[in-house]
C-alpha cells in the first residue's frame, strides 16, 4: 500500500512544493546587553531559543496523529477513504497526514487495493487505546468541570463565548462534543445563553473555594503565604526569584544576563502586592502597576487550567475582552518573559 501512497504523492509533488514553502516558526526572547558606564541599553536584541523550537517541533507530530485519529473515529464505520482526506484537512495538510500514515503502521492501517479504493483505519491496538481514552475522560470529568468553572469565574461577566472555549478545548482536555456530553449534566453550574446572536457558556453558581489560584496553592504548600519577609531587607537573587507572597517564580533563558538596575526594578515588582485574578477586572485602572501585575497572574492562572500548562499567544489573545487583557498582549508577554 505504501507504493500507492507514493504514487499519489508524486502526482502532485510540484504543487505541493509550491504551496508548502513556509519558514519555520521560531521563539524569540529579548536579551539586554550591558552598555558602558552602567547606562541602560538603548535597544533589545532578540535571540532564538532553540530549546523552545524543539518542543514545538516535537508537538507537531503527536498533534497530527491525534487529529487524524479523531477524524477516523468521527466516520460512520471508523474508516476514512484516502481520497476524502483532502476534504477534511485541505490539499497541503493532506500530504503531512499521508506521511504520518506511512510512518506509523502500528497506529494506522491502510486497507484496499486494485479493486477497492484505499482507506485508513486505526489498528486493533490503537483502537483499544482510544477506547481506554474514553474511560480516562470519565475519570477526569470532575477536574474538567472544576477547571471550566474557574475559567468562567476569571471572566468579567462570568461567561465566555462557546466558540472561544472550542478554540482551546484540546488544551483544556475537553471532549469535542462537550456542549452535548458535559454541559447538560451540570445545569446547576453551567447554562448556554445567546447574547447578540452568539452562544455563551454562563456560570450559574459561584464557588468561593475555587477562587484560589494555582500560584497561591503552591505558596501555601511551601509555607510562604504568611511570609513576613517585608519586615527586613531581602534581596532578589540574580535569577530574579524572591520568597514572598506576591512573587512569581522566574526562569530566565540561558542567554539573559540582567544588570543591577534591572534586578532592582524586578525586586520592587516582585514585592508589590496585586489583586486576585478572581476579582472583577473592571474594578481596577488598567494603568495601575498593581493591575498590570494582576494581568500576569491572570495569564498564569489561565495556563494552569490547561493540560500541558501552555497555550499559544493567539489563544490567549482570543480572551482579550473576557478578561480585559492588554490590547498588545504579545508585548506584555515579552516584557514579563521568564515569569
């Protein structure tokens, strides 16, 4: 069957190369260079962090495998004709999926031949794992409900458009049919309402015990929430970390070398208190430094609700109006890199 796939690929190889000439994505981190006389550098030079590039490259293949698995399982007989693959994913992406099918015969099995059109389905082992996944989702349901509830509690109106939740449903670990399989099971917590012609997921029941961030839970476990370090001089270390109830754990990239003036400003920022992310953002002035630090806390909490503790900048930016995030979010992320 691999021969027939190669023939399919060769038939459109020129078109494929023409459409797939894209630059590799990269992750840029700002690096300050010391200037003479102790003055602040005039500009920042952005360096590529290859470790982050490798992480994103490694994520691409599992993502394709999971996407193809979902497409196959959505078919009536759990089998997809290869000629219909382009209808599902588009012409360019089709060839990436063809490569995945060939490279992972332990996951995908190709049937058909000269008399019947070729089709792809999951192997017996892969199908068993997929069935176990459904059981695992049932066990995770209380956690999924709690995280979805916290997601709504973070928003200014305790509601989020359904299309935006669908945009990050994979990151949240939600099933693709969560609107039918999950939401109706909890009418005392969630409801779906239409606002200006758009469907919203509305929170029906606020739980104050959930209005605690993952950062606060970690500090409580470490015994730092009642830290009295403000009474004496405690300096921020060279890596930017500081033991205090309002401090964030920082992890600068290897190429970043902060100077003393940067560390002095960072010390003030780390010690500065800020409102809880679960308080309504409309209560604070956007220009207030404490409100700006609160935005960092909101982003931290959003990421903590995901399965892998990460989201793309585009996914974060999609929640701009619901969480009153900065209009230039990417600059905010760059400014607070490492946090």
